[in-house]
């Protein structure tokens, strides 16, 4: 398939994977919440530079970007002799970071096996002067140090095998026989991986772009036949995974249903690139871990060792910083369940374990902190780091509504950056208000997953994607509608936020009609500003100001958002985007 990589991130699964397995098979993975991704292969040698030129895009895609012939790229193997490879140190680093599993590239899209393979001599033992199997080292160390071993395997894209997908510069597409590639390479290599290294936690399949449902199902069956408890990642395609994956580096707008994992980079690349120095801060990574955990998503965070096997120092520092935070606050992450609320809070996030709610504050809470919507009775409140000091609290009902309000007196709370955790013990099981609620800072945020999808047609065409964004919103018949509670009446500025993957075109210029409290606002979505925050890094949150709405009294209202005119430019439709309205949220902020 000819494709310009300029506009493509090949990370998505088109349809979220349904939860298919019993809870037990996923239990270790859900408990871990946090894992280490390792992208290591021949691409670490050029490290993003080819024939003296810096090659844009992620490092492991260099062969594709430069259309390097197989015979030329394969010569890199002769230079692969990593003097500093230390599997024990890498597994120790994962443990120190508080990670419970590790996913290592056994074969990436370049087709080079990073383990001893008798299926194909294009592997690290036979083709390099190192003659060594690093996957065997990792398997041994994972066993010894108690980290679950998982394998990344590129089942679809393979630029080395004549029948693998997407190398059309060496091998004309019309001659390709994908079944032969599966028979000759994929299935026998999976047999090796699942029979030579002991129990494998998961095969992390990736980029399901050309394989049919039958082919993906055959791969899944093969894995389960060899190791019935081995999980299969969502990117096996066709909804056949044991859990779902959104696109790389994606942070959902609210809590997700089912099992999810976001994989993410520490800088921008997966495979080592010597010029990529844009490292995310430790604070950014810790708050991302909290955010994802509160939404029911695991966090798989990547390192890309260099050609000598060294993990870049900034990666090590950041993973250790996350570990230091988790040593104090790990109880609020590991083994937790998502927030009982579907929406985010302006002050932080919530995770849960049994009858404990963990409030993760991203800034020091005000002395009289308030939470709207918790129906359960609270038994006690204490900081996780200092469990002996209890904070006093009260539970009341907001005037004019039946919304419960919890007030905590945080006098004496020591706030530590980037996040301080407070454990709120409930007297009984958790119960919360299901509607969108005005927050104590008076803002209101309407997210897709809390909306009802309505239509003037027989059936809506628009869907709410499992990752919390709208899909196929390409008509004027469907709408989103929310019921919500206003506690503090007044006038509000209304902002509609849409999004896109940053390498792809943004689909804007849609005329939307927003109606609530007897008023209708109309605007064309325009890139007026980009909201600051973690989510905007890879999926810019594009804000269009829609005007103002007033709510005269406290109570329950409804709000509807519908398209009146669509801009369905062809260029906005890509492999991963339907080109329609990519709705993220509506924000109401007090106007005065
Ligand atoms: O194409 C790959 C990419 O190289 C990298 O392995 C990421 C990790 O999620 N997966 C694909 C892109 O989504």
C-alpha cells in the first residue's frame, strides 16, 4: 500500500476490542497498571540519521522512510555488537520504576528477529558478530526479579520478508502472498517465542493494517494453543485482542469501559534516535500514570536502548523518579480500579481499591476542599504518606438540588509535588451521582462518554468510540445530549473542544448548534486556541469559543450539540480518521 508517512500514525485499532476473557487471565496485568516497553533493534545503529541526513519521524521507521533496500539495511547487522547490554540492570530499572511487566520487541517492522530464530537467519544470533540472544537474558532476569515477560511482535508489517506488508520498493505488491508470510515466518516464529522462553505474559501485536479477520484469528488461536494464558494485545486487529489499545500516547477524555492500555514514549521516538532530546518531565509522566489509572487504562512506557545496549540517561532518571513517587504512593496505583466518576476533576484524579477512594491532588487543595456527587458516607480521611493524621470532614447537600457535597478541612496537609494522595475511607460501597455536575470551581465539562447519542434518523450513525471520542460523526441528523446539574447559577463562557492526532489533519470548519436553557449558539469550529495540558501533546485540544449561556437557578438542565453544516474534505479522511467531527468536550467557565 503506497502511503505517505507524513500524515500517518499507524497506531490505532479501528474498533475497540471488547473484553473477551474472564477477569482472571487479565488479573496480573490489571494489578500491575504500569509496564516497561522496550524498542531495541538494528535501527538503534543509524539512530535517526541516514547518509548524513536526519530522518524525521520515529527511529524504528527509518528503513521505510528512506525506502532502504533490504540488502543495504541488512548490512547493519554486521555492526551490531552491544558492549553495554545489561538485561539484569534493565529489569531492575523496571522494578525500581514500579513496573510489573516488560514488553520487548522480538521482531519489529524491519523484520529482524532480536532472538535466536531457526525460522529465519535474519536474527541477532546468526546475523550479528554478537551471536547472543538478549531475549533469553531478559527471560532469565524477569523470572529472577519477578517481572512478567511479554513480547512485542509485528505480525503484519514486515519489510524484510517478500510477502510481508508495506515493503513495496523491494517487493512489488502484486506478487505478495500474505498467507505464505504467515505460514513461513509469523506462526513458526511465534512458536519459537512461546516454547523457548518459559511462560509469556502477552504477545503485544501491533499495526493491524492489512491482515484479514481470518488471518488475525488464526494468529490468536496459535498463541492460545501454545500458551493458553498468554494475553493477546488489542492490535492483533478485528477486535480479537484480550484488551483494547487506543492510539499511541493517547489520553482519554474520561473514564473508559473495559480494559485498556496506552503505550507512550518518553521523548518522541520508540527506537533510539540520537537527536531526540525532548524528554517529558517526571511530573508529566507521574500525572499521566495517575490519569490513565483513574480511567481504567494501563500505562506502557517506552525506553529505546542505543546500539551499545545503553538506556539513555534521561530515561533512567525519569523512570527512577516515577519509582520514588510510587514507593510512597504505589497503593493508590497498583491493584486499583478506576474512578467511580466518569469525568476528570479540575484538581486531580481518583482511583479506588475496595472501600478506599484515593484522591490524587495535582496542586495543594484549598483548606476547605469540596467534592460534589459522592453519595457514600465517608468514614475517615488521611494522607497516604501520613496515615495517622486524620482530616475532619462534613457531608451535606447543595442548596436547591439533591447533590451531595463532601467538604474536607485540609488544615496541615503537606503537599508534595507532583501529586499528593489522600485516602478517603468509605463506610459502605461507593455510590456517586451519574450526571455531569458543576464543580466547586463552578466549571462544567461535558465529555462524550457521558452523553446520550440521539438521532432524527432510525438509528444514529455516529458512535461513541471506546476510547471516549466520537466516531463517524459525518451527518446533521445525529446529536449528543447531556443532562447536568447546576449548583451555582450564572453566566458561562462556552468552549467546544475537538481534537486530532497531531500528525494528521484536523477536521474543522463544521457548523455546530449548541442548545441549552432556552438558548441556541451557532459557530463553525475554528482553531482559536489549543488548551494547555497533557492531552494536547499528541492530540491537540482545539478550542472554539461559542458564546455564552446563562442558567438562572440551581437545578437540572440539558444541553444538545448537533451539526448543522459539515466540512467533509477528503483530505481529512486518513487510514485512522473518518474525517468527521472529532469531538472531545464542551467546557463552561464562569463568565464573571
Ligand atoms: O509502527 C509502530 C511503532 O514503530 C511503535 O512500535 C508503536 C508502539 O506502539 N507501534 C506502531 C505505531 O503505533
